């Protein structure tokens, strides 16, 4: 298994719209394993394929403290959205930034599992936030896009500075 490199905001590849998975093959299954490993290693609760520069609709999520409740969503689709909630969000592609974002409270989701089987479920609270955040990634949207231009630009220049420093130090 491999730890994958995560694209950092404002990398333009984070704005690519992911295509639906047509047929789940070994490449997808290997990717899911590596995405899961990468998410756990980086202490994330969700990771979208877009973030590792693979532009097909795959998400891994685990919001459990014990990291033993993995949810894999292939071609996820949010069917229903109700209510609203605000949550302090972070993202592995936007390191060290946490900002409040308003999302739907409850959602109904359909997706395929790793065997290609359809399933549907309802999510609320943190799981709902996380799914909405990750589906956004597949649609080329990062959570900072919900913030004011001023805030977003501040975050952008801060992250660009950090990345330049890393380049100079060859990290
Ligand atoms: Ni994210």
C-alpha cells in the first residue's frame, strides 16, 4: 500500500470535475485501499479521489474515533437535502485552516459499494457534512469556496507562501 500525495489548495487540479466510474476494476480497488491508508495516515475523516489527482467519482470516509468504520462511496449522489447546520470544517488539501461552513443537516445518499452494488442511506450531523464536503471535491469545489473572497484570498496567499518555502527547502 502507498501513501498518496494530496493536492494542496489552490492547485488547479482540485477544480477538475470527476467523471463517474464506469466499471469498477482493480485500479479502482487499489486506489481505494491507498486512499483509505492515506486518509488514516493523515488523520483525515474523508478523502475524495480528486484530492489525490484521480478524477473519477470515489470517496472514502471514516468519522469514527477508532478508525474502524470505513465508508466507501462510488458514484455518490445526494438525492434529498433538508435543514441546515454549521460546522467548523477542515480539509487535507487546505492544511491548518478551519472555518465554519453552512451545509444541509440531513441528506439521503445513493452510491455503489466496492462490489458495484447500489445502496442508499440517510446521513445527518458530521457524516452528512463530510459527505457533502467530499462530493463537492468531486464537483471541483473546495470548502473555502464558501467563504468570503477576502478570507479565501488570505488563505490562498498563506498556503502559496508555505508551498514556496517547502520548494526552497526541498521538502
Ligand atoms: Ni476536503
